[in-house]
């Protein structure tokens, strides 16, 4: 994926694109507020964005949200809440 494709996909899922420099290397993260706290997800090295697929990026962005929701549902006794219509 190109940088712009990653930026657009991250934004589509409600995240912000972050590019960080560490030891003269660039890394890509996505960030958003969840339950009042800032959550960051590591996407990968900036130089490897071209090897990143849409499915891999989506899993990183959606996987963390799905995990948080399932933990919350379990904790609140709402295991079947997502099955209701």
C-alpha cells in the first residue's frame, strides 16, 4: 500500500495516522481515543508499507476494537448482547 492508501484506510476506520522517528528510522502507528484513553496500534516500519496488505491493516485496526468490545461484554455479563437485533 502507498502512504496515502494507509492514511485513507486508517482515517476510514476512525484512527489517526502517526509517523514516528526512532533511531533514524520511521515507524507508522494509528491512534484514537477509546474509553477516554489514547490507544495506539503499531502498524509497521514506514519502509515496509508497500508490503502491507489491506487485510493486514484492517486486522490491526479492527482487531483491537473487537478485542476491547468482547472483554467489556464479558466483564459486564453481556456475552450475547452482540447477537441481539
